[in-house]
């Protein structure tokens, strides 16, 4: 057994903190004496906070050397500090923020690292060779699902160099105000996903025929990344076409069109490309108090490695990083980048005000059970995924990196915190590899890119041994350092990107439908 499970262990994030989290599996009972000599006056669950000193009513409670709340009552040293004892601080104003004040850290280039990927005509590189079939409306999802299952069973075995066939299913396309303010967001999201690097430039669309989102509107000629003679023509199967007589004729049309795309994709081969071709999206879900102690710091160290190698890394989740906006604007590479982040946070503030709710709604029951008292504490652990590199660009929801002229570096891609909306928007941005950390556990997966799942705790990694790819809980157990775990993730990314290793999500083919961020009103 590891030291973390046999010796009482608490973890502080900063010398100025007046709370620490309990690291032991199952927590610690009342009367336990910590190595510091502090005696617990009550039972404290794993990942939850213990008061290191006596706290007076109204006194600031600090973790990460940040005020995460104010004591609602006097709290004795050794007590369990949970969300019901804390008054959440007011959100930091978006005025008077530090703008590009943090000097860029010394991150020397990391050279010589490569992976085996698929080069695309637009200069991007895929980590998988997938036929993606775009849909213009939810109405066709059932037909397409049936057709995709037949394609996989009957056609895909003939094309061994194609990894998969996926339908880009979603709930948009009709019954919406198609020209409303904000309606461009779901439309450009789906458009840009259709051009994801893992799809090899092949574009196939299944349409119903009567929907508001017509194929030509979704994918006009000028929307293709390649604008010369290499740009593909729009290949559409319309189910309401009079040539279709019966359900099976629709399926046959989809299969016939798909085979032409499969034949072209099958001619592609992996080749050695620099690690700079990676476009990695990082995200957390089902977070707990260990997220900001183990998994996310290790991902942050790996983020710095990727940036040093010339790769692109995207972090997101407006609803989670809002309470750390001053940390982000100070790391911006320019005032323009800082202002773009502020604009995204201002949108969220206006959204909350319109709905007559506050930001406390973000922290879920599972987050709280995992020791996260409120969104301020959650934000501190979330931001660590971004590492220390300067933030060089900002994407609005649904935008593609190329649209903003972003070629590499650390990028803030604005998304809500909802797992699948965030993943969907990072796909639209051009992500070819995904890293997802979790403390409570979630079977999250994407069909379009490999998803590397990172457990924050050893207990989760043991119980979900065939779902978690990396156990960052080894950091809390004293078996590995943040730096060692970061390097382990970096090397695993190259193996997964090269197709030499499958993630568990790929092994079990775990994925959900795409979820488009749609701020436009429904008609």
C-alpha cells in the first residue's frame, strides 16, 4: 500500500493557505493527528478541506493563496470546512484588470519530437483518418445511424487504412430562428467541425430537404479551407429527393456516396511530422479538489512542453475561469488578447444577469461531494491546466484557429463548461487530440478525436481501470512528481497521435452526440 493510504496526509497549495485537503482514501476520522500535529476535531472526507488554524466569523478562507470564501461562523482548527460554512466572494470586476503584466517565462524550445500523422492539403495534420458525415438537421440522425452501422460492417473492412466512420449528429437545423443574433455560432461550429483535420478534407452531407439549415448555407463554396482546384465539391444526400423510394433506398444512397470517400481516404498514409502539428484541447469534468492538485497541474506542465515543441494547446470553459480572469489577462501576450478574454467574460456576466442567476450555479453536487466548495475554488484548479506560457490568442465559440490566424501556442477557446459543448467547440477550432481530467469520474468520449482520460485520484483509477488512461493520483500518493506525470502525458500523446496506442474511450467506442452552443432563440 502507498504512503498516502497508510499515513494521515493533508495537502496545502501555498504557505499562506489556512486550509488543506485530506488526501487519504475514505478521508480521516475525528481524533486523527496529522504529521503537523493538528488533531481533527471531526471526520473529514477525502479531498475536503480541514482548517489549519482557528478561523473567526467573517475571516477569509484561503486556498491557492486566494480567498475562496469567508467563514459564516467561527471554525475551530481541525474542523471540516465545507461549502455550507463559506460565503462566496464577489466576482472580480472586469475593470482595472492587470493587462499583459506577467513576463513570458523562459521556455526553451523542445526539439526533435515527432509523431506519425496524416498531412492535409490545407497544412493541418490528422491523428486519425476518419470519414465524417455531416448532418444539417436532427431529423436525419436515425437514418444516418442505421447507414453508418452498415458502412462499418460491410464497407469499412475493405478500406483498412480508414480508422472509422462517424455521423456528425446534433440537435440543430430546424425550429430555430436561423437569422437571429447568435445563430451564426452553431452554424459556424458545425461548418468548422466538418473541416476537422482528422477528416482528411472529405466532406459529405446528409440533408432532409425541408430544414432551415440548407447544405449550401452550412457549407458555401468559400467556407472550404482549400480554395483552389483541390477544394472538394459539396456532396449531399437529400432524403426527400424523389429518387428515394423507401427507407432502404436512402440507406443505399448514403452507402454509395460514402464508398467514394472511403476509397480516397484509404489512399492516405501516416508520415513523420513534428510535434508542432499537434492541436491539443484540454478540459476537465466531474472535477474534485484533487483536480487542482494532481491531474490539472500535470496537464499544465505538459501544456508547457507542448508549447515549447511548437504545438497548439487550447484551454476553455468561460464559466470556470471567470473567477481567475486577472490571472489570465496578466498572462496575455498583448492588450488585444487580454481584451478579447475580457469580452468573453463580459458575455457570461450578461448571460447570468439576464437569467437572474449567479455564478454559484456552476459547481455541481458532484463537485461539492469531491471537496470543491464553490466556483472560486473550482476556477483555481481549472486554470492550472493552462500551464505558464503566455496566452497568444482567443477564439470565440465555434471559430477555427485559422480564422483568427493562430498557428501555434497557448490559446483560450471560449466555451461553456458543459463537457460535450466544450468538446464540440474545441473540435470546431481544429483540435486533433483531446485531454480530459476527472476526479469524480465520467465516461466522456468523442468519436472524432482520441480522448486521453486522466484520473485525479488513485482510487478512481483503480475502480475505473478500464476507462482511465493516466493515474495522476500517483502525485498525491508520493509515487510521482508533477513534472514526471507531465512528461508521461507528453509521451503518451505522441503514441496516441501516431495511432500506436488506443485510448480506453476509443477501445470501447464511448462517445455522445455533438452539442452545439446555440444562443439564438427558438421559434
